[in-house]
C-alpha cells in the first residue's frame, strides 16, 4: 500500500545526489537543501524533497500522514557499511592486549589466539547463537544510522560451517529491519586440518559450496583474502574466475599488509578492493584507472595501529572511495562506522563531501545497489536524522553525535 508520509521541517537535508562516482569532491559540490525542508515518503521510498510548507499543502490533498518535528534536525540518507564480519562468535580482547604489548601475530597464534580462535568459537556456536549475535550488532548499527550492512562468512572454513554462517545471515535478514547483504568469504585462510593444498581447498569450495549458494540464494558475492599468510594472487585467480563464470560478483581483501591483491582485483573485474593500507603509488594508479572501487577500512587501522588506506591519493588520482567499518572480533572490534569515517577524514584530509559520499552513495556502489545511498525520488526511504542545525556538526563531533531518529524503508526504527 503506497501510503504517503511527510517528515519535517528540517534545517538541512543532504540528498547526496548529483555527485560524480569517482574522484575528489569539494564540499561546494554537496546539494544542501536549507531553511524549512520536508521529505515526502511514499510507502518504502522517497517521493520528493522540498519546501516543507509546500509539501504540507500537498499532503493535505493526498491525505499524507504528517510527522512534524520540533527542534533542529538534519537528514541524510541511511549509512551503508559495505564491509563487515558481524557473523562471528567469541571475543579477542586478549589478542588486543597481546598486540598492544608487542606480541607478534605468530606469538598470539601460538598462545591460542588469532583468527583461528574466532574460527573455533564460531564453529562451536549454533546457528541460533550466531543469529543472536548478528541481530544484536545489526541493531546497534541501525541505531547509529547504518541501514544497510554487508555481512561476510569466513569463520567456518568448511562447506558445512560456511553454510551455517550464511544461513544465519539469511535468517536475520528476513526478520531484521536493517538490510544485510551476504558475502561468502570461505577463502579467508587455509584451514587447519584440511588435508590438501591451498589450491585444493579453493577447488573444493568452488565445486561444493558455490552451487549451494546459488541453489539457496545465500550469497551473490564472493570474497577472498589475498595476502602472504592467506592466498596468493596466483592461487586466488582461478577461484575468482570460477566464481565470475558462475555469475557471482567479486570483492577482494587486498593490500592489507603486502601488495598484489589490488592488481588482481582489477584484472578479474572485482567490484571492490578492500583494505589497501599497504598500497603504494603504483597500486593507487592501477585502481584509479579501473572500475574497481577502493574501500578504506579505518577500523582495522585503529585496531592494529597500522597505516591508513591512502584515501587522499586514491581520490586525487580519480578512484571511487567507499569507507566501511570492517567490524570484526580481531582487528576491528569497535564497529562505529561514523566515528571511523570521521577519523579517517581528519587523518587523510578528506572533505565532508568525500567522507559522507564514502558511507552513502559510493558505499552503495561498492555493493552494486542503485536504490539507496541518496534521497533521490524513488530511492529507499532510509534516513539518518541528526539533532543539529548544520550537517558539518556530524563529522566535527567525530561520531559522538548520534542520530535522533532512523527510518528504514519509511518506518521509524
């Protein structure tokens, strides 16, 4: 039923429309609607934005519900987190303390930590327990204005355990207000106990797991960790080519500690290359000349104490930059997308337009979603509404200013 709803008046509305997908952005390029602004919803989508009083008169004619706001508010599209690992079990607080005290990854692994600890905990969890954890994290994200959340598997590392994770993500997506976008990361690492080479493991995943993903519609995206401790570009390429041939979209964990992943991402036509903390000028140029979106993950930088993704260089070279949280129990446990994006902006000298585009319209592109990330007519009515009179306050307060209201598909959360 296409019921109308008018929300406002807002001091400012940022539709995030009319921006180029690639390259640097100046704040002057932002379309900022100011004064007394209204947003008219039709069911789950945006009907129009404009002068509140004009829309109020129109609302009386069409019988729209009116949600009149008392106070100063700024509206943006709901945020999009295009890279998370919120399907997992267990805390890695001990690892965090070990790492900050100077222990290496190998030393932590020998003490029972590292990614394998999370794999063990996730394998030990039931699907229902995983669902509860996903729902809790998704609810926190939603309360902070994140209305669409990419969610990876990758802590199962067997066909059955990966299916358990992806079915848990699917089950939560069917009942949670936030939209979850599933990605299969069965190629997170070569699992302990697998009797065979890395190439043989990838072959098994491709031949046994991929068809079930298609059959059950569990994921349309395939990810792989291309890194010296995980899979080489040479090992990853046949796996990704098989995935593409089967109709999957590709994304890659690339250039986190060493290079090679981003070049592979471009070669195989990946939608995005995520991390990029180790990318040099060579990789920046390769990405900028491609259609592959560069995704910065400042949460991993804050968790590991390493360099930031060279966001400024990527934008200046003409790349499309998305910003995501990498929320995971190991390297990025915070999961606060807005705070991380604001800190990345300060560290890399990004304009407000570049940061906000990175968690809205450009993040939508990283997930190949064309129905969100803006407040354009026909887009999903996903809104993050902040209690202020100037959009600049949102990043200025570095994540401490949280939304007063969040709408998902036209419904107040």
